[in-house]
C-alpha cells in the first residue's frame, strides 16, 4: 500500500467493476474488484482526505522490484511471523 490525496489519484478503467465495502463507523471506504476480488484502494478512516492504494494494481509496476519496500503476499500477516 502507498498513500496519496483524494485529488491525486485517477482510476482510468474498471470503475464499473469496483465494489465498495464499509464496516463499523462507515467512514473508511474499501474498494475491491468484483471480478477477481483484489483489494485496490481505500479512503482512510484516520484521514478521509487520503487514499491508500495497492501498488500492485498499477499498470507497469512490479512491487517485487521496488527496493527496500516490504511486500505482503496477502496470505501471511506480519504478526504471524516468528
């Protein structure tokens, strides 16, 4: 995940495939692809003027090639590691 302001992100295609999920206070907005289920981005509860976005969803970006950036595989939570 990376962060940006709401006005600095532009979804260029696939908006019709996004599904919104909200829980608890319903301030945060979590978006998923309704076709494959990938978590694409979210509007933060802690700062609703920001989006957190899944870098792996950016065309042409391979998060495994970014230097010094921890990559989560979506299966193993960091708290589960010994």
